[in-house]
C-alpha cells in the first residue's frame, strides 16, 4: 500500500515510488534520492523531520517535503 514519507515509522524500510516534480525532484536526485531507491527510516525528529539511510549515507528530509514523496513500505531491504 502506497503512502507518503511523512507516514513512515522509525526503523521501517521503504521504496520511493514517486518524487515531486520540478526543481525539488532535481534537488533530491542531486542528494542521491531517486524513484525506486530502497531506504530505511532511521529517525523521526521533533517537528516532523525524517532521516532516511541509503547505503551508508543519511539524508534528513523536512516534513513538508516528506508529505510530497510517495513511498511503498517494505518488510526488508
């Protein structure tokens, strides 16, 4: 079942199914995030910031942006 990144629980695995369009998508790709990537949510910080881990890189995503990223929750990577 697809949902948005802001709904993921800490410690869960996910796959990015859709990024927002436009400049935001370009910025996320430059950070190393693209559609189809499999990640782990390592932290949910106060204020809604979500920290995801891809390989050994951790990326913090603000709450407003996380609401625009569609994901599919996975059981494992």
